[in-house]
C-alpha cells in the first residue's frame, strides 16, 4: 500500500482567476515519470472554483473522465450538446473517445470543489458518450467498462467499518473526514494505492466519505 498525502499533490490552476487545482498524478508542467498512472487511473484532480470561475472550452480524447462534486454545483457543457448541473452525490462521466470539447464552470454564488478522475480506456477510439447518475447510493458500484474499472462510494459514520474491494489495483481517495486504512490514518485529500488488494478494511475515525476505484 502506497499512501500519498494531500500536501504532496502538485499545485496548479490559476488562483488569480479563482481556480485552485491539486494533482495526485504527473500533470502538465509537473512531469514526474514515476507517477504517471496507477492501474487505469492517470489523473485525480481536486479543483476549487470561486463563484463565476471556470475552465473555458478545451478538448479531450481517449480518456474516461469521471467527476464527483464535493460541495457546490458544477455546470458542464460539451460539444455533443449536453448541458448539466452536477451536484454533490452525482456521478458524471464523459467518454471523450475520438475527441470532445467541454466547458466546466461555477455559475453559482458559492464556492465549488470537485474531484475529476481520468482513466485510460482499454481500447482507443469510438464515439464520445455522456452519462450522469443522480444521488448514487453507497451500495451501487458505478461501472466504467471501457477502463475495466468500478467506482465504489462509501459514506461512513464514526467507528463504522467497510471492506475495501479486492482487486489487482485499488485506488482509495478520502473526500472528507478521517479513516484508518491498513494501519495508516488518512485525512481529507489523502489517498492510497493498493496493489493486489485482499481483505483490507477501512474504519472511519470520524464521519467520512471515500471513493474507492477497483481496477483490473
């Protein structure tokens, strides 16, 4: 198990424009050949947008982009004609395939924080696709078959225990609260990369929210 702390992430964004970013993997000018991917995961970015701030239209290709709002409301628009408000508890996925352009903004009057996770598809190409699941339940894994991955959401009360999925690669991100995982205590923004995960539990030290990626 490889634990990565929130403070070790690469800073980015444009603070003067109301954008703060924290990258868990090699990203943009922060090139790190030893931190390019884990399983299918190639990016896990925490984005903080002030009211009125956002990312202008920009392209993506050959990437499965999954978004989880921590607080606030995200406005998504893309070149395939989708326009959506994404809120806490929703899972949004954009399959960029051969190419798509999108805009992400905070059009609300309060700060927005969201996580955006990029996964490499098993096969390149195809047609772009979009999906959103409103208010996903803890007991409902979200499948990204193009990347051979499953997302599990866990919202835990203090003292509650949950099993970490067994798998060749499991990526655990603490959204909020504190948890104990394999003898390590993790706080908000911390993550763990577990190879050949088997019989691992997470115990909430405080009320907590976790995202767990199970990857082949």
